[in-house]
């Protein structure tokens, strides 16, 4: 009797009943494969791995319950309607019934995904937990060219842009951005919202090319769900900080493609709005809020007011009140948020034309800084005396204000990751900046700490020491910077001194030898004669000893593995292999580092 | 009033070109005004007006076909004058100079400034710009549309029937007009009614539906936990994408950038192993290009999300040390052999076998160089050498202390010789035993060649047991009278039992499944163990029946040893595994130790201490603690203690034999490097 023999009339049991192959599932649902795919994507249904693959090893299995879940969704009926509708249109066109075709095309069957979002993410935290992919995708599509005739509708790209800006505005406003990283692939951000770490990637602000090797149907299905999800998430988030959700933006700023800034200003004004203002006041308040956010501190409200009046001709006095209220209101932040909020406090940034504006407009306010840019709609212009840092990314800076520092954009990112104001020397215009390190790597766990990470750690320690004695100091940042500068300088000085001493000593030694009458060639010969022998002997001896020692160690390890069960032994070996690989990687890094250093020193010579 | 001054001149010109249709409408009105102003303002001329005048002159020129071309070169290809400075000659034969070429920017600016610029056409022949009049422009546009050039031409004049004939007023068909031509259509009416009804009932909506934003507070009240449960199966969240490391930075530190050779070497790797991302360094942020694989990677992620089967996997993050079994400390298990104490040198070829005398005073060894040596254990002195002239494959010392007899397999056959150790009396007895009366009682009558013939060995005063085929193994019964030999290829006569005192041999098994590898006696009972390649069979000698069959699960058994208690057996195999059988417990191995990387050559138990050892071709010998408890409920305790190294490999062979000292926790190992080593604690 075959192993899986089932008597006729007996129901299937176990894995055969629980799981269904994809083909069978498609047949069961009576839809096409493309629609099945779309349904799976929207419903979040994924294949499972049955313990026993009854139908064969190379098939995809879905859980029967998942398929039933799809089968009972009204969406499946909707898709059928869409199919029918498409047929009708086609038929009308074929019969040259232009009128009917137009009428049909005007009202295609539509569907909403809100129930699906709630079904997949019953609580808000669930949604936040799964937001990584959503954000990355939305940001990716926001960077695609919004051109008619491409495979992606312009409307959707604009929607993606809007959603991503709304999200960024929220993060920036609540100061919940934690880490940033410029990689070759784009810029990574990590934010913490309601205790969830959310990481997303935005492509560099350059034209993306639509390639042919991707299936846009699949991606657009995902995007469809993600757009809905992010819309609702944004709604909830905005609601949580008392801002009206579909934000009404200043059309002027929007036209200037400074949407993020417009949004920020909107939020800054909008937060007071729910408390009791007329409908018409909403937009105004929003704008005030934007202002608030941009400068983010009450003591700078003057500036903000000026901006406000400048931007909003139809301003009303109540708005200002809200503004002030708002700035003093939220004090419920946790420590980290506070730390983030005050990182760039009292610093004023100015962005040159060539730096990635969107990213910096997002980051700097998120860490409490004030920022402006070169171009229209900017809150203040380049000649502003209070600007402390100007971010430039060009080989040389022709006109220089002495009152400010000219740094490369990487400085901002590194400061944010280190949570201290780093010394700017390395980042000045025209220099190759120090290596940009990933904040997502646990260097200790990795076993290799890059040089610059150590430097940053030292600076951080110095900053902490400086901070502790004077909490709440007004010009804390300044003193911090100064202290750090001192620290680094002193370090460098100490190193230099040491080097000098060494050189001096060497010089003295050589002098002595010279006096003794040993010519240099002699000396080197002698050294050469002497060294190999002794070295050899020592080497071989130590080598043997070491060998034995290693052997003994290895033996003791081997002996204890002899009694392990096969399963455990396999696991043990796998762990060992993993460790070995890690070690190799670190070794490789060290080797490369050494090579680079030696080649650099050779070049210097 | 400069402007009006200029207009005065223009008026003068305008008069001369009165017939030009160009200066109609506003122009002519202007003219009138200007003429007035001219009268009012009196004389005056401005430099700006000159150009206007010139332009007007040109216009009037071009509009009239009668004006002869200034150029007189005639109908010649104009490229003849391409490189010349002139375009031709005027009527007086003077060269007409080329004008300066206008730059593109100028053309563009002109285009932008002058709304009528589109009317200007460059006349190549006369090298001048001609402005087309309104009429001309109209004609051109009509031509372009495919109409007749002049608007006053009627393309469809009324038909004039020039010919008159009689009955010209009749229609083609003389049928009367049908009624339906005069009555409104019923079907049309029905259709209209249908449409009207559909519109009224809202089935047909003519305006486009409004798009309203459908966002609302989806997760409103989260206090009700019952609602917050996800329906259906347990949700397995997709694993998050890997976070970028230092090497993905746009400006990684130098050590993360692979050298060119390394990048080249990636090409040699398998596709799957090849690193997908090669770090690259950019000097500044502005030089970072768009990542061309961004879309592709997003797509791959999508595929992963909806195509990859998801399972929950427990990722164990454990210390590998915790996987190792808890073993008692080695200190508590002392004594056991640890370090090499003595080396017995003398053989010139690999020492294949060794055996220790029961008292532990003497050690016999056999080697490929055709010698058997007896050594004093304490000193390492070689006491005696027999040159037997043939490989000594195996050697075994009679376990009885008063019978100093060595059994050695030399070449094909077994040799029993007097070891010539011990006191006179003992030696005498041994000699007695080894005497054999020359006769042929073994003459089997069945015509078959006898399995064994006992022959006297003249040279060493011993006995040779001539087997019908090559012998591989010999083992003594603990009392020292019986011994067994194994002839692997001997079929039914593969395992033989011999009695020394009676000089008698027989083969106890009528049939033996499998190829026997080794046979040995139980250390205290009348039991007999035969190891074939995969199994160990235990026979009761008295009842002559099979008691047990131990399944080793090994590929090929190479050696066997019985615990002094008799209930535990260890088996070494050619795949480097050592199996411990607890025969009371099961017929399957209680524990399998995979300790050697190459064949195990021999395994052995210590007679007194709870130790066992294995030697292998990988030049190591393992010493393990193997405690057997008298309490049946307690499993034997096995602890690997020490790896003994020291032998060097020769011909790919390592340690060929190992034996414990009968009384001390010492281990002798015989190596392929022709040295015997003694390891002590």
C-alpha cells in the first residue's frame, strides 16, 4: 500500500488538508493568477512551509485558512466587477459606442482598503512595526520621475511625495528621528515612534531610471496598500499631536517644491487648532505651527512672527497666541527626545544650492536647529548674521562670512549619529571628510572598531564630562564645542610631543653611534647579520612552543566535542564556522587597514 | 515727440507705396494722425526713424513682383557664391556684398521681440529678408490647407444644366413616400424613455464622481482588546531588511574598500557567494550618483514579501560552550596516560602489533621488517629478537603467567614460540608445551585441504599452524590454553579455535554470515565474540548458539575489545568512529564517539583501571575514561581524557596498535614510524 493511501470517500487529513498548492488555490478562488497575486499582496497572505509537502517539493503551498480568508473577502467580488467592467468598455469601444464607453470609463468600480488595513493591523503599534517596507517603497516611488506616459501614474507619484513629506514632517516635528546614514543606495533614517524603531531608505535626490527588469504590476499593488496604510498612519499621528490631517499647504511654498517646509510650518500652526478655532482659521494656524517648528523655540518667536506675517496676509491675531502656547506646551518628551531636540538648539543653518535640501530640511529641524536655504520662500537669506553653519558641498567657497562655519553635509549626519556637535575641521570645504560610519552597526559585537568611531567615542566621553557639571546652561552647546576642541587639540598635541621625543631619542642614539665610529652601512650590515639568526632561532622556538600550546588547546576543545550528540555537534560546528567567518572578516579589515596605512606612509615619504 | 518726427518720414514713404496692401487699417490711420502731428510739430528727424524707413522700403519692394531682383547672376547654383564675399552683381555690374550673418541668439531675440517676425523670410538669392504681407500669408495658409489660393474662388458653383430635356422632373423611384417618414419613431421614443428613466433613477450618472479623501481615524479606540486580535492564522511578520553596515557608506573608511585583486577574485566565486555589494568611496556627497539598482532592490523585496514562505524559526543565541556536555573534571579521573615516557626503538619498519605480558614486565612487538622483539618495559631494553622472515601481522602474549608463549602471525600462518622469559621451570614447561610429535592426525579424510596443520618450527623451537588461507587475527582465551584465529577469506572455516595442550584445532561455525574481522573470548565466561564488518555476534561456547547480535551501524569494523566485566564492548571502525555497546542495555551502540579523522586501528580496554584507548591512522591515540557501574540503572560514564600525539605518519599510516599495561595506567602505542611509545600518567 502506498504511504499516502487514502480510502475513497475519506476526507483528507493533516498536511494534505491543511495546505493547498498555488495552482489549486487559484482554481479554488476562480480568479486569474494576476488577481490572485494582487489579492495575496493586499491581504498580506504569504506561502507557508508545511511539514510534509504532500504535492511535491517544488511547489508553493498556501494555508487553506488563508485561502478561505481571501475567498470571503468582498475584494474578490470587486475584482471580478472590475474585470467585467473592463470587458464592457472594450466591447463598447469595439462597437464604436463612444458615448457608452466614456460613461463607463467615468465610473469604474472602486474599492477601499481601509478595512484591510485594520484587519491586517488591528492595533496602531502593529502598523508601526511593519512600516519599514511601506516607507521605503513610498519614498522610492516619490523619487521616480513624474512623467506622463511612464509606467507609473503621475498622480500616484505625487501622492507618494505628499505622504512621504507628511511623514517626515511628523517625525521632524516630534523630534523622533534617531539615526541617519548616507549610503550609496540612498539615505537611511531611523525614527522611534511609540517605542517602535522604524527604519526607511530614501533614494538620493536624483533622477531614478525606470528599468525593465521589474514587474510594475506587483510593485504598484504593494504601493496601493502602502499608500492607504501610510495615509491612515499619518492621520493617526497627526491626530495624536492635534493637527488636522489632510494638511492644507501654503500654495506658494508648494509651488516652490518646498513641500516639506510648508508642511512643517503647517504643523507648527496646526497643533493649536483643534482646541477651538473656526474652520477657516485652520489653515492659518497650520502655518503658524509650521513657523513654530522651523524655529522650534519660544525665544525665536520674533523671527517666526515676522515670517508669519510675511507669509500670511490673512493672518488673525488669535493665531499668534496659539503659537506661543504651542511652543511652551509639550513637555512630555522622554530623555532621548529631549536630547535630540536640543542637539542643534541655538544653531542656525544655511543650505547652499548644491546640498541635498530635502534631507537636511528634514534632519536639522528634527534635532532642533533652524534652517534656511538658497532659493525662494526661504525664511532667511544668506546674509543673516545669526547663521552659525553654512552647509556647502563644493570644492571652494568664494565668499566667506567669518561669523559662520562652512561645513560639508556629512557633518550634520555625523553629529546626529554621535549626538554631539563634532568639531568641524575635518568637514571644512574642499576637504575629504572623515569616513562616514553606519550608526546601525554594533562595533563591539562586530569585533572591529573603525578608527573614526573611536575618535567619536572619545569626543562623546569628553562631551559628557563637560555637560555634567553645568546642566541647563544657556550656551551649553558652545562650551561643549569649545571643550571638545580643546580635548582634541590636546590629544593631538600629546601625540605630536610623543613623536617628537621619539625622533629626538633616535637622533641621539645615532649621534652616539657616529661618535663611536660606526658607519651607517656597517651598522645596517651588522643589524642585518645579527637579526636573521637570532630572529630565526627565536622564531622557531617560539613557533614550536606556540604550536604545542595551540595543539593542546585544540585537543581540549576536540575532546569535549567527542561526546556531543550529532545534532549538537552540528550546531556547535555551525557556530564555530560563523565565528571563524567573522574573525576572517575582521582580519581582512585589519590587513587592508595596515596596507592602506603603509602605502600612505610610503607615499608621504 | 521724437517718435512723431520719425513718422513724418514714414508718411512720405507710405505715400510712395500707396498701393501696397500692407499699410492698411491701423497703419493708414496712423498715417493720418502722423500727418497731422507733422504739421503741428514742424520739422525734425531722428536717427531711430531711419531704420523704420528702410524696413518700409523693403516691404514695399518685396510685395511687388515687378520690382526686378537686384542680383543679376541669373539661374546659377547659389553655392557657387558660398565662399565668396558677394552674392552676385547688380545691374551695373558691381558686386553686391553679403550681409553679416545673424547669430542664433539674435534670431531668437528678434523672434521674441517682434510678434510679426514669423512673416519674415530669408531670400537667399538677393540675400535679404522679405516680409510677407497679410494677403500673401493668407494665400500660403490656404495653400497649406489644400484650398484654392484665392478666397474669392468658389470651388462648388451651382450646377448649371446646359441641356434641356422633356421629363426631367421625375424621381428615380415612383413609389410613394412611406408613412414612417412622417411619424416619430416608436423605437427611438422607447430608447429615450429608457434613458430618461435611467437618468432619473440614477442608473446613469452623467457627472464624474467626486473624489473625496476617505481617511479617518482608523485606530480610534484601542482600549477594547477583544477587537484588537488579528483574525485568522497567526501572523508571521516579515523579517526586516538588513541594516546597512559601514561598508555601504558613501564614504567608508579605507579598510572597507576591497582592492582590485579582491574584486577580480570575486569573479571566480560562485554566483551565490559573490558579494552583491562592492563598497566604493566618493570624495564628497555631490559626487554620489543615483543608485541604479534601487528599483530592482525594491522589487526584490516585494517578491520576498509575497512569494517567500514564512516560518517561525527560533534563533538560538547560545554560547557554544554550553552545548558541550558537562563532564567530570579530568583531575578526578586520574590516573591515566598523558605523556610519553619511553620510546622503544629498534624496529626498522612499521610496528604492526604489540602485546604486553600478563605481569607487565615484558612487551612483545612484531614489525614489518620480519622481526619479533621482546622488550623490558621498565628500561626499554630489547631483550630478544627473532628474525622470522616475514611480516608480523599480529602478536599476542599468552595470558597465563606460567606459559611465556607468543602467538604471532607471520606471513600467512601462525607461529607459536617460546618467549624465553621467566624462570627455568616456566621455560621448561613452555618448551614441553611447544613440543609436537611429528604425525599427521589431522589428516582429514574428506579430501579437503585441512584448515590447519600443526607443524614444528625447527628454527625457533616452536610450532607453526599452517592455515589454508591467510590469518589476520589471533586471540588467547584468558586461561591460556585455547586461542582463536581469524581467516577473513576462509568462508565457513574463517574462525578457528585451537587448543594448545592438545594441539587440536576445529572450526566451530558451520556458516558465518559476513566477513569476520576479529574474534575474541569473553574475559571471564564461556562466551565468544565475532566481529564481522557491520555486526558483532556473541556466541555461547558451551551451548554453541548465538546469544546476541550487536548492530554497530558502522561502515566497517576494524577492531573490538571487551570490557573486563564482559558486559561492555567497544568497537572501532574504519570511518574513525568508536562505538560503545552496553550489551545489557541494547544491541545498538550506547554511545558513538566520532573522534578520529581516519581509520581506527585498534581499541583496547584496561584490565584494572576504567580506561579505554583507541589508536588511529591519523597519528593519534585517544585515552578515554570508561567507568562501568555495578548498578544496572546507571549508564556507563564515558569521558574522553587525552589525545596522545607523538607518532609521525609514514606511508599515510599512523598508530597501528595500542595496548594497556596490565597493571599500571600506562599505554603502549606502536607506530608506523617504527617506534613504540609508552605513555604514563
